[in-house]
């Protein structure tokens, strides 16, 4: 139905909201209309009000979070304050960023069936629907699995299938790509697009990964800042403006590359679709010239051995090998991206390095010492591990207490503890909230708490499992800049376990690729992300740089290599190459 004659399915009019415990409103003067079948992306830095806006749509505000509402908030033509949470849940299905908080069943199948059971759906109808919904997200073979035993990506898929089972016409996705590998993220974007386009459902997406969401068209982008709507625009309009930079949103890689090459974005047709862009001859010439002046990057010198892994295999109780015959050497001071699909063995390998699990076969040396002779505590002084799920790491109730805890266990004097904790919290953008309860902050802020806790100990090697998931660009930049300073100034070894190809391209010289429990590649990042066979085997995706290179008819490897050199700020004389 055309927007001109359709009634909005979501409508905010002069709407503001202030939480009961706050003195100032979190949302101010919101005027927004979303129509049936639209797909709308809500962008904004942490604290901009995105999640609060979402909670007004799904009814968590006012029914679970008390506060003062002014103005109008309507869903399906009715004021939300006149409904109840049950009625709203039948109209708005929500996929939370923190999947653990969403599970209610003892198995994947039970969780998907939960909303149908509440509706007293006959078993003969329910079982085929559960099978269909599980198949839609690739979880059919996990129907009997315990949700909390799944990987982060598998948990996200289960939550999405559970929302499908509810049959809501409005689907609200809170950071749906945060825990998914690149190929699974593409599948999730495809599914959201299919639901919005073919089933007439309205999709509202809250996501930091703008480039990944733009894999399929969105109708509008609503950009929020400090509780207000800063822009409500078509994607092309937003990409041509300076609003992303102004409000701290990471722009797509191909947009950055075009700016580095000096392209005129105002003349580019279909700018939001990298594979369908229409480039002028002048812009093509600039991009080709950008690629054709490759730099010869000076070889970086590294220290001694940070990690040495030889013929390591490991299986969880009663299962097949999670990793098999792993051989890996990492030098002190290296920055390495470990990439691959969900369940490939990346996190298992990290747990083995940290001594949380011990190899069935093979050996691991940490800083030249046999890890088999070291306790977990002793390994922890050498290797810091920031887990993907912050809820599995946090123990204390107050942020500063959590950050200080490991130092207390290690007997660090009070004065030094205070200094270390302050430095770590400032680096992670949390010092101002140091006395806040952990439960009062967002999932993304919890991740930063765990990073700060590990940084305070000062290990020589730091492993970060999905450090950018749930982080806005400002906080991502603060953390990664700090990690890179530790690498450059103090020789810390950095290992990123990540699905974020931006992170790999911009912050690692080397990529180790896992697939089905084995290492299938160990090479420069630009070489790995230009190899079609590796991309397919490891559930990666062709980056927008790869697609742009193909559009220009030039080799992706050279284009990506050139981009990484420019992004890492090599001196002009080095960039000039030969």
C-alpha cells in the first residue's frame, strides 16, 4: 500500500520519555512515522536513545521500565499506554541483542515453539511450523540442543526463529548481526529483507554495522543523537552527507576508499548499493589511479615467540573434535585476526591458549613456557582473554569493583590498583560511570567493562573475542586505538577473534582462517579477503572493497592492499612505493 494512503503502523508525535531514576529525558521531541512493509534502519552512537525508542515500540516502556511519557506513541493505531505487554508482543516481535536474556525453553525447539504454546496452537500445526522456522535460519539440526550451549551466532538465529513463530507483523531487531559470522550475517539480512518485502511485515533494525545492513536495500535511515532524531533520510542521501562522521557512525569501506581516491560522491548513482553503483569516467579514473600506485610496506620486526601451538586437538565431552591438528606460531608484537564461520573452533582455540581447557593432544607454549606446567592464574598474567559474552565474565555488581577484582586477587598494592583501573576505564570510555551498577548499563558497555578488567592486569598477549560486537564507532575506535597503542608502544601481542572485516582490514597484518576445526589459511589480511575459495570455505563474504574492485575491472587483492596501507597512515613517501 502506498505511504500516501496507508496509515502508519508505528507513529510518534511530539513524544518524549524520561526514566524514573533520571532528571533529564532520554528521548526528546520524537516525531516519526513508519509504514506497513517498510524496512527502517535506526542508527546512532551509544546513549543516543535507540534502545529506548525500540522499547517504546515493543512495550517494555512503560510496562517494564517506569518513567514519564509525554506526547503520543502508537502501534497499529493504538496508544501503547492503553495496551498491555501481552497485546503488544502479538504485534511486535523483538530479537534482543543479548540472546541469553531471551531464551525460555530447555531446547532450541521448545524456545521456537514458546509463543505458539502460549497461543494453544495444536501440536499437529505447531511442529511443522517449528521445523519451518528453524530451517529458515539454518537451525533445523539443533532443535534438541540446549540454547545456552550454542555459539553466539547460533543463539541469535534461535532467537530470530522464535520471533517468526509469534507471527507478529512488526519485527524489531536489536543488533541482529552482532554475533554472526559474515556469511550468516548476509543470510540474516536476506531473511529480514524477505520478511519485509514478501510477507508485508514491517522491519525496524537497530544496528551499528551500516555496511552489512546495506547488503539489502533499506527504505530509510533514522539517525539519532542525544535522544533526538538528527536525520530521517534515504540511504544515498545519508552517505553523501557528512552526518555519519559528525555523529560518530562508521561509514562503509567502499565510501572511505572513494573519499581517499578523491571521488565526487555527488555524481555517483545508486550510492548505497556498491554492486549497482553508477560511476562517472572521472571517478573510475581516480579509483584506478588510487589502486595503481601500490606501496611497498616495510617489513615489521617482531620479538620472540608469544605463542607456539603444535599439533593440538581437543574435543568437548562426548563430542567430535572441536579443533584438529592445529599448528600456529605467533610472534611478540604481532596483530593477528582469527576469522571464520561460527563453530569453526576459534573460541575453543582461545580457551585452550588460556588454559580454560587443556589439549587432548599436542602442546601449547606461552611466552616460551609450556602451558601444561602453568595454572590458569599463571597463564592469565601472560595472556588476557576478553570473552564474546560479557555475562560469562562479570562477577561484581559495581563497574569499578569488577575492573579491580583481578588486581586484588594478584595482591597489587592499592595505589597501583587505582592507577591501573583509572587508565583502563578511561581507555574504554567508562571512567565517568565507574560507580554505576553493572546491571544499569547496556550490553555493549558490559563488553567494555570486561575489556577494562583484562587491560588492568597488563598481560603480554591479549585475545579479544568479537570486541566490536555491540559497540558504536566512537567506543570501538577508543578501544581499538588503545589496543593498538599497547601494540605499538609496548609490544603487546594482539589477537582479534572477529567477524568484523573492517577490524581485520584496518587493524591486523595477518589473518588466520578457521573452518570446521582446522586452520585452512594463514596469510596477509588483504590476500585472505581476496581469495574466493577461502571466502566460501570459511563463511566469509566479499567485502565492499572486493566488489568495488570488480566493478572497476581490477584485481581485488591489490585494491584491498592499497586501501589498508592508506588507512594505516603510512607516510606519503612509503605510499608512493617505487
